[in-house]
């Protein structure tokens, strides 16, 4: 029971940043924009959160700084991909490269070349009364930081927004047929920009969770491909908030198993354990191939006539 409880707790911890980033990507892709720069936004959010927390001593301010950093990069990506109609994939790759360079140079400029990782204060865990005492699942599901609770609360919120509201209808129209949306009076460019800003905010929040909650430090490249895994989660979750939740938990479990297997000292080379989450990503994409339908205008620039 202790092992199951620890595994569930690790699964949820690993799933939270993936869930946040994937929900942000869902909003962007429903609007017709594929944000390959998700990885860079997470990395920049992690760096901003760590630096702000280190100097202010407040992890909450660090989280807010991470969110703002993600929004800034999303605005830059939105200007190039939506306003200037640049190729979305190329612009996203450029954002990733920019983030890697900025965070690496920024870390050395602020802290120098340090031999030991700098640690910062973490957000407090807020166990829910009674629920946190449930055997096995209590500590894993109901003893989270505020970021964890926000991540899971966003799942029904996004489902309601996309499926039951007028802004959600405009979002789906912009991603399915932007020209028909324009004929109905929907400002497609504005809808896509707002979706990208929301995506950047959630990606920055995911990065802040990595730096302030999970690792309590910053390491160059610490996002470690989670942005690309989030892209796969959106596909595997069939562009549905509830499907994305299940997919994020699955990928979180794969990451948690990697650490638990290493702790058990199994006679398996650790390199094979390290590649477990990425192997699951490839398998999930192979399973989803041909079985899911993306928004019709996904990745296509909108040239208003």
C-alpha cells in the first residue's frame, strides 16, 4: 500500500506540468495554431520563476513571474505566426532556440558558473481535510500545492469553455474554418492571439511548477522535452480536456515508473529507464495515427481577404 501510494503521488506530481502545458496547447490548436514553442515557454517560465523566488523569497511571486514569462514568449510567437503569417512550426522552433539561449546566458549572468544547484523555497502543500486521509489515494490526489489544484480544476473549466460558451464556439470556428468564422463576424486573428496568450500563460505556469514545486532549482534544459510530450498528449487525448487529463496521467505514470524502477536497483541499464517516457510518447503517437481528427485549419496561416 505504501508503494502504491508513493507511485500515485509521483504520478500526479509528474502529470501536473504536462497537464498544464497540454491544456494550453489544446486552446491554441483549437484556434488553429500549432505551438511547437511550448518547450521554450516552459523553460523560460521555469527560469523566471526560479530567479524571482530566489531573490524575493516568495514562491508565489515566482509562479506569477513564470506565467508572465510564458505570456511574453507567446506574444512574440503570436506576432510572427499570426500577425505576420510566418510558418508556425518554424516560428515555434525559433522560440525554443531563443529560450534555450536566453535562459542559459541569463543563468550565468545572474548566478555565474556554480558547481552546486541553487535551491529556492517551494509552494506549500495544502492537504484537503478528511480527503487527504483516504488510504492510498489521499496523499496522491488531495495533498497538492495550489498549482496542482489549479491544473485539475482547469480540466472541467476548459471543457465548459470550449463546449458550452460563445467564446469557445468562436475558438472552434477559428480552428475549423477561419473564413467562415470571419463571415460570421468572428475576429479570427484576435481569437488566435488570445488563445496563444492563454497557452503561453499555462506553459509558463507548467515551467514554474517544475522549478518551484518539483525541483526547487533551475537547470539548463530542465524542461527535458516535456513541451513535446505535451504536444503528443493533445493528440493522444483527441483534443478533449478529459482525454488530455487521462493521457497526462498515463505519461506521468511512465515518468514515475522510471524513477521507481531506478530506486529498486533492477538489473536494467538506467539508459533504458530514462527513455521510458519518450518511448511511451512514440507508442501513443503510433496508436493515434489515423484515428484522430485534428482541427481542419490547424497549422494553416489565415490570410484575410
